[in-house]
C-alpha cells in the first residue's frame, strides 16, 4: 500500500508545483484585470496594449467597449485592449529624483 503512495508522490508534487506557480498567478492576474476594467470611469487616463495613450470619454457596458480621446481624435476600443500595467504607471504619482 505504501509503495503505491510513494509511486504517485512525485506526480502529485509536480501537479502542486504547476498549480502554485502557473495557475494561481494567472487567476490572480485575471481578477485584477477584471477589476481594472470594471472600475474605469470617464476622465481616466489609459494606455492600450499597443501603446496608444488617451483619456476615457465614454464607456459602453453593452459591448464592453470604451471610447478614448487621443490627440488624433476619438477612438473606440474593447476594454480588453487596455493595459492595466501601463495605465497604472501613467497614473502613478511622480516622485522627484535627487
């Protein structure tokens, strides 16, 4: 009986490592991105994943889109096209370097 358990122990360890290092961080990131998308409001400065900067002027919940105003005009994007990390860096307070 104990031989069977010791045979499967390495396989169980591999699954545990896979879960904790691959699946858990992915789920956490998905939750953060969903929260970011839900908390968007008019006037927020955002950056798309392709690097386009703009300000949110319209949110549409029906098709999960957002209209951002750039220097080139207004452009409609999917909310999933917005980068959570780059938008956070854009909105972070500026610290002075000495």
